[in-house]
């Protein structure tokens, strides 16, 4: 169960960081970020600020950000 707990903690950490970063990426706060580049930046910055870059590096060989956006 510790792996599941660890994953849940990481997800909570990412969600918290995304709430903090959202105003920076969604300047008009209309609830949408337009363009794949902005979405990619938002995702990468969320992982970076959460200190989960190693996790992102493990995810990206399996699925690219562009594949995830689609």
C-alpha cells in the first residue's frame, strides 16, 4: 500500500502546485489555457515546482505531453 500512498501524496502535491501556478498561465482566468505549448509549459512547471521532475522523466517515455493533451 505504500506505493499507492506515495502516488496519492505526489498527486496532491501536483494539484496544490497547479492551483498556485494557474493564475500565471491563465491570465484572464477563464478556465482554459490555449495552445499545446502553454499546456506543456504548465505541466512541466507543475512537476518542476513540486520537485517531481524524476517522475515526469519516467512518464514521458511512455506518453508524451502532446499525446496526453489529445
